[in-house]
C-alpha cells in the first residue's frame, strides 16, 4: 500500500494552494531540491494521490455568485425512477455537485446561479421538470468561511 510521508503532505499542501508553481518553487517551499520534488510529484500522480489539477473561478464574473444547497426527496425509490433522476440532474449546468445521501432527504445538490431570480428560474424550468421529485428544500449560502 502506498504511504505518504511528511514531504508528500507538504507537496500536497503547496499544490492545493497554487498548482501552477514550478517544480523549483515547490521545492523551495518544502525545503527539498528540484529533482526529488519532481520525482515525488510524479509518484503522487502515478499512485493516483493527485488525480487532476484544476482552477478556482471568479464566481461573480461568471454569473455564479449565489450558492445554494438543495435537499431533494423523491416520491418513489423505484430503481428506474432513481436512475432517471440521476441522469437528468447531472446534465444541469447549475448543479455543481450532487450527492445521494442518507437521512430525511435523498439527494443534496450544490447549485451555483447568478442571483435569486436565476435560482427561481432554475427551480421552475429545470428542477421541476424532473419527474419523481416530492420535495425541495433550499439553503442559501450567506458567507463561505472555508472552501
């Protein structure tokens, strides 16, 4: 089994902060020379500890300034209807994340839209068009403390 050591964890922390740094910049931050840093990063990628590199978007500029958690419960838990819901929900651009959860609700959606008007349009024209939804409860993010 692949084991992470302290330097691997330092590399991961540096890359989480800024994945565009050069190998030399990463090496300087963790106190290692460039070649071993490069080899460690390649090993982390090969062992699927690092799956991909990504960016952070400026949400307001992209008209995604409002964040909403939607708790969705289904009318029926028939496998065919569940699969239909899942196929349709992942096609919606506003839905950034969808999790099948345990508890009073069946799914937790993380939705990003421009504003309240855009969220209302999303609810009425997209979410409401998916069959088998019994209930939707929305929680609006007022402030993000940690992403």
